[in-house]
């Protein structure tokens, strides 16, 4: 269902947003991850086995 779809997840650096990022990556989605803490976004992206991730730190 999410194969090759783009999913933008806000609050992706922790909690529910992080869990959703893992589930959407597992479902084959291309991810846009945003949150305030860039270091935590990079940590989450590093735990996902795909190159289809765009990190956008926002405040």
C-alpha cells in the first residue's frame, strides 16, 4: 500500500513519530522526516535500511 509513496512524518525523532517512521519504511515508503533535533533525526534515519530518506530539521 505504501510502496514507493512519499510519507512526511513530523516529530520523527522520538516516540510515536519514530515508530511510524520505522513502520512506513518497512512498508516500502519513501520518507521525509522532520523534527527539531537534527541529531535525533539522523539517529532514526541511521536505524532504517534505505536511502530514500530526506531529513528536514524544523523548529
